[in-house]
C-alpha cells in the first residue's frame, strides 16, 4: 500500500485517524464533560489522560502492522525479530551493563545481528553475482526478496541501541511502545529515519492541537500533489526518454531525460517525506525534516546538507564521527570520507552503480574540501548553482542505471560522443507534452513557496483572509485533480520503497 493510492487516501488513513482520535473522547464521555478547550483537540494531563496514550499507541501499532502486512505479511516477522533484538539487548544493557565493556558486548551483539540480517536479505544476490563474475563460477543466485523498508527500520533500531550505549536515551521497558516506534506506518518504509531520541517523549505523552492537525493535513496534501502531479509526470517523461535507444536520442533529449529523473526522484522522495511529516503532525509526532530545497544548492557540500538529511546525519553521527571525522590527518580524513560514502552508496542498493554513485560524491566532496572549495565560494551564486546541478544530474544518471552496460552509452550520448545529433524533433515533442509539469517542477524545486508564505504573513488581515480562501480553493481543486490522476493512471511507484 502506498500513500498515493485510493485505498490509503479514502479508507485506511481516515479510518485510522477516526479511531485514533476517538480515544480523546473517552474521558469526556466517562466524566460527562468536554475536554476540548480552544484549539486543543486532546490534552492528556494528569492520571486520567495518561491512560489514553497506551490506547493511542495500540491503535497506531495495529494500523502500522496492517500497513506493512498489506504487501508482505511474512516479513512482519522479520521486523518483529529486529525490534525484539534491540529491545532485548537494551534491557540487558540496562540490567547488566555496569561497565562500558559489558555495555559494548550487548551493543556488538545487537549491531551484528542487525547488519547480518540486512546483509542477507539485501546483499546476498549481489555478493554471489560478484563472486560468479570474478571467478567465473555458476553459483545459483539465492533470489531472496527484499523486505520493504528494511534499510530504514534497521537504521532506526540500530540508532536506539547505539544511543542507549552512549547513555543518550533512557531504556524503553515497554516492548509494545518500542515496537510502535519502529513500525510507525507514516515513516516505516521510506523514512525519514527517525531516531528514538526524537520521539521518545511523544511516545509517552503528546498533545495534539487543532492547528497542528490542520497543518499536518495541508503538509500531507502538499506531498500528495508533488507526488501525483509532478513526480509521476516526470517519471513518465524519463521512461519515454529511456526507451529511446541512446544512439538515436539527441544530446538535448538525453539531458532532458536526466533532468526529468532528477526531478522525479526529488519530488517522489520529498513528497513521501512531506506526507510522513504531515501524518506525524496529525498523530501528535514531530519527525525531522528530510529536504530543504537541495536542488537550489550552491555546492556539493551544500547539496548534501539539504538532501535526505536524516540519512546523511545518521552516517555522520554513527559512522563518520566515530571513525575520527575531520579531526585527524588529511590521509585519514580522506579515508573516512570515502568509506562513509562507499557505505552510503551501498545502503541505497545492492548494485555496483550505487557504489560508484557513493564514491563519486565522496571524491567530489573531498575535492571541494581540499582543492577548489575556497575558489568556488568566490564565484557568483549563479555559476555555483549551475556547477552543482551539473554534478547532481550526472550523479543521478549513475544512480538510475543498475545495468552498467547501459550506463556508459547513456553518458556518451549526453556528452555527444555517440554520434547522436545535438538537437532532435523528439526533444520538442517531449517539451510540448510535458512542458507544464516540467515548468511546475522547476519552480517548486526553488524556495518560492517559503518566500510567498513570508510575504503573505506581511499582508494585512484582509489580505491574509483572501489568500486563505484562494489557498483553500486551490487545495480542493488540486485534490480533485490528483484523485482523477490516481483513478486513471497506473504509473504510481515510490522509488525509495526498494531501499
């Protein structure tokens, strides 16, 4: 089940929210008085309200397990096992971890099991295929199905046990509360990667306001529009370009396809994050931001401060800094960077193109750090932005071609080295057919929306009221349009579900 589906939008999510928030009325019915004050939807204070949080968590856990089981029921057992490993080791660490050495023993056990499970399900075919290719063997591939979201929930459970080892979070003694954290359906299968420290307090006590719920609905709808009306259209454009033989497509068309895929990936993944964050607000949780207009970056370093923030900060805090970070000699720092980016690439998928993609960024970040970074900062912003986008677009070509045999010819066609023309009729045909969503994507990739919100805040009361009315009509119109697209269109993937 995906967020941008009729079954989720009109059945699963409304039913979940109705049951979830109906628990707020139970104390009211019991005591014959309302608990709604002002804009507060639920305020769980004192002994009476404390009983509502476990009930809310139970409803959320039930719907989260149903959500995950919708496509792969058997792999619920894997998620339950991963959760039990870290939960159990956490309790043992708290009970018997009187010294750091003992705590480290439980940490090692937990991390080893987590990484072993991840490696088996995600990389077994990759390792066997690589061994076959290097040694000219014919070992049968295991053909193990990849559990949805395994990379995301594995990193979440590992962050808990590492933070517990560092004494940065308290141990969670209730397994079902911990399982609620791991399995929370808004961000379960494609992030953002939520650390236990981020939501620990809200797992035990949270306050939901009408304003927060309304903001969550709007944020969810923004993500839905980005996904259905932009990401899916850019994906269709990319698929049409990709179907054209590399040698036949013009240079301009190949670049158009690469830009379309870049926009598809950005709007697809950021849309999922928007919807996850929005649903979190509806449920009383505050997940971290995952994107801050990365396609408006002015350097590769700046890009990775704004793209998939929860992943880059995870690798920074749990791999890069423990290795020594940048507080070491240059040679060691270069090793740390390349090793982290090798892992980052491998995390995205069991294929050599992902490894190449990761090392590509590791090398470029090292060059910015030690070679041309200072010179780059002195250039006008426009040239810095063009430089960054050229690197990003080429990088996502590496990212998308898991068939290394097709990667080279496409890059040659982009460079004009394949004997293809620089401009062809098919380029104008694609522009004519996809011009509107392409223009909308380019505009929305820039921070115009925050600028418009800021200007709206500076308007008078009458102006803000008028703008609110226009926005409401716009949201309703876009919702109808998005629903029509979902009913009629079968192309509706979420790209990061495979990770």
